C-alpha cells in the first residue's frame, strides 16, 4: 500500500528529493552544532570555576579565607559551606543566599562538576576529612543555554534555510525544464498534415539542446519519409493506372465491337497488361519485405560462381564477358543475391551497345562486383536518382517500355540488408555499377562439405557459342587488360 502519493512532475520530484536530503543534513549539522556549542560553553565555565575554587580552597587550608570573598573574574558565585550546610563565606552575588548546592564531593573525589538548576558550579572539598568544608564556585548558565534557546535558534535557522533551498530548487528546476515544456508544446502542434514545424532550440549545448536538435533531425527525416511515401503512392498510382487503363480500354473495345476486334489479340494484350501489373505488385511486395527487414536465410555464397551462372543463364541480348576470381565468399541469401546480379545484368544489357563486362574480385576485405556496359552512360546528377522507386531515365523508357522502374531500388535495398553498398562509379564509357559486400572466410566460417568440390577445383565452364571470341580478340570497347578473360 502506497502512503505517499507518486509525484508526476519532475520539478516536484526533484524539489522534494533535494529538500528531504537537505533536511537530513540540517538535522545532523544542527544537532552536532548544538551539542558542540553547549559543551564548549559549559567546559569553559567549568575550567574558570575550577581555577577560582582551587584558589580559595588553598586559601581555606592556609587560614586566609575572608567572610566576604572578592571576585575578579567572570566567576561571581563563590561560597564556602561547612559540613552542616552553613555558609561560612560568600561573594557579593552569593551573600545571604542558601548554599549554591547540597551536593558534597566525596573524600576520594574532591573535585566535582555540578549543574544545579541554572548554575554551572565547580565543587572542591578542602580536605579528605569528614567535616571538611566545600568551596563552590560558578556562574549562572548563559541565557543562550536556557529554555532551549539554542535548539530553537538552530531549528528556526534550519527551517528558513530549508524553505529557501526548496524555493530555489523549484525555481532552478523549473527554469531548466522550460525548454522541455516548449518542445512538448510544439510537438503537440505537429500533425501528419504539416511536418514542417520544428521544436525551438534552447541556447547553449547542454542535454536539452541536444534533445531539441535530435528531435528536429527526427522530424526532418519523418517529413522526408512522409513526402517520399506520398510521392511513392502518387507514382505507384500512376504506374498502375496506365496498364489498368489499357486493359480496360481493350476489354471495353472488345465488348462494344465484338465483330471488329480480334479476340486472340485482345486476350494477348490483356495478358501483357496483367503481366506488367503482376510484375509491379511483386516488386512492391519485395520492397515492402525488405523495408521491414524481413530476414532471409543466410548462407555462404561463392559470388564469383553465382555471377558466372547468372551470366550464362541470360542468353538474350548483347554478350556478357565475365572475369571472376575464385573463392570470393560472402554471407547472404543466395536467392536475393541472384536477384541483384540479375537486375544489374538486365539493366546493363538493356543500355549496352555492343557488350557487357562483369568482374568479381576481393579488395580490402570486400567482395567487389563491377558491371560495366558500353552504352550512353548515366549523368552524375542521375546516379543516385536511378535507385529511387519508379525512376526510369528517358533512355531506359526508349529501349524498354515494359520495365517497372523498381529493379535498381530493390537491388540497393537487398545490398543494404547484406551490409553492403551499391553505387555508380566513373567509367570511360557507359555505366559502371559497383557492388561491394563484406568478404567471408569460407574455411573458418562454414567450410564446404567433403562431398562438395572446392572453388579452386571447379572446372571451367564451356562458353556459350554466341559469346566465344578468338584467343587474340577482345570484346568491342574493352581494354587490353580484358583479353584472356573467360567469355560466356
């Protein structure tokens, strides 16, 4: 059961905590100070009284004790009292008064400190004999020690200090949290319809400034993502509308003019439009799975062997010349990597004039796959834009109007999910797509089974007849260094 209600405000929690800690400290300091001051005052008074009492005790033993005892120090209460309690001599302040105390020191402890009422006394037995008189010397207790005045002083001082500290803590914490309130107020004004607002930046470089900066950066990324999502939705609608409109037109024409329309041609056109729609939807589904980090089964993949097999599988179009180093292993999804290589090869074939060259090598702990065509190339301003969804340059539309415009976007997302990079780099002619993936050690990580043939022992593949070149020839547009590579 909770007896203390939970404080929801950080300002209230900090103020309460600071006040409670200060209260504990003040109690300890006040108590120790009170005891120290009280002990110091009483100890000084006892020492002075002991000195005076010792002086007159010696005078009594010498027989020089006057009846009116003079005083010359702060100790103004002096009495000489016999064993029967009769005052034999006294100072002016103690004259005519009863004995200062009824307590007589014992014979074996002649010196005794006494606090009798409001008096601080030193009692000294003149001699150990039974009827020896006692000299009392002392002062009245200082007013600061009476009626708990010292305790009240410390309690009042502590209370004032506690109230001041609580107010200061409340004000300082409130001022410190003021930027948070401003950030919260601005964040409540931001809606999905208007993400252009930013939270105010507090002065300085403290944690709140970093919080505001991070919030603004997050809002900027969110705004960019929402704008991209809206653009993507608009572009997707446009891309889907064209084949749907064409399909609808063909079907309406066949329905309105059944005698004038070739049904076989109409069905083929409808199937073509449906195929384009299916390709777009499949690509969108793959993009969605990649964006939510849908994990695919990972395995060791010989990227050089994969490139050779994919290049051999694509027999249509311009020839592809492969130079792949053996034993270049990466960890990833073989199906997804085949999709990447296939997209890059298809894109290069689409834009190449005569041939496509692809190389695989290991450089600085990375597997590097370079796909180069000898086409018109890509302008530097468009090298990042081509990786955006549904982006197709004019040359691509002219050469192939059936593409979805999602191949390169899918390829980059797949590569990123494999902790790699895919970018376009400079090339003397055409476009040069460079894929980089982290290199894996096949022997140390997952060695091939004994039944499998090691990559170094893989027999060379026979080249496709349409890609075979004479030994002393090189593909058009290739450099001298490309001679001797294995053609497919």
